C-alpha cells in the first residue's frame, strides 16, 4: 500500500467500531491512509497491538490515558514494556494530563505520566501526549527530565506561543478535526505560522469529527479533511500538506519498512 496520509492518533479498537471495524480499516487502506491506534489502558493497548498485527497499514501505541491513571498499578509499566516488544508498537500513548474531566486524581495523573515518559525514553518510543486544562503542570513535567522523549502533543488546541514552546522542547503538534470548525480562528492563525515540518495529522476517532462529517462518528479516512484545511490555512496544496506531514509521521514514528 502506497502511503498517502498518516492518521497519527486513532481509537479504532473502541466499541463504536464493533459492528464494522474491518470495513473502517479497509476504507483507510483503499485511500492509502495508515493509522496509529493508541491504547488507553492495558486492555485497550492489547487490542491496539492485535489490530496492528492483523491489518496492513495499522500500527499501535500502548499506554494509560490520564482518565485511567487511578488504575495504573505497579505491574503496569512491565506489562507495557512487554507489549512494546511487538515491532508494530511505534509509540507510547495515549498518555498525559486532563484537568478538565478530572476522572482520575491529579496526583495519580502526574505520577502515571512521569513513569510513562521515563519508560518511553527507556524504550526509545515517541509519545502521544494528551493535554486538557493542564498546560502548566504538563510543561513542568516535560521540562523536569533531561531525557524527555520526542513525540506529539495530541489534538493541539493552544495559541502560537504555546505551540512554539512545545516545538522548542522537541515536539510535533497533532492537528485534528476542530481545526475545520468555524470559530477556531485563534488556532487557525497559529497553524498558519507553525512550521509544516513540525505538524502531523490526527483524527482521534471516533471523536472530534471534522467538517463535513461533524456530528457523525469519526474514522481514519477522514484525516484527509484535516489535510485539506491545513492547506487552505497555509495557502499550499493538499498534496503538499499530505507529502510533508506523512514524511514527518514516518520519520517520527519510524514507520519506514514496518
């Protein structure tokens, strides 16, 4: 399959796809779209690895989402380490902080995030980082270690100054469906100024569905709409956006030859 686009953050293992998971993967394959399926806990991470091992053009991330941090036990780092032995595990994710929902105590979120950052560094894996209403603590944790792994700030929603601070820390910015929404003018202005060499594309499916499918279930094949919007904002062709963001993703996640 000739890769045209990479959706660097999907959740096709979720129950939203139970009735047509194979068809969803086939649609992405037919359009030359590869995707990385991110884990949310141990079970989800196992499902992500299984999905990658049974479908061409699918890769896996393993990790604990901040919502699941209160269940992150002492044996889980080793279980993540074991799962990462698959050649198709290309990231540690989805990890990070979420102070908007606060589904897990913030102390637990910070500890799980710190441990997983260290594990990713040990394993040589890039990270996919969730950040919602937690920027100050997130930056503090990213800056406290001398060996922070490279990765993506998942579904970036900040302004230009925050984006550049994260880029200077070595991160790429993941752009997703909300970029296509009306009313997101600050984000669009920031994206216009970000270097395309530090942008990757995402869906976060089944969530954050881009226009023109907003209100419906999202899927990896819809990442093309995010590429189109980036092209409009930066006044370059969709083909150029696809070429450059795919190159970024292939390099960051070491997808060549997988």
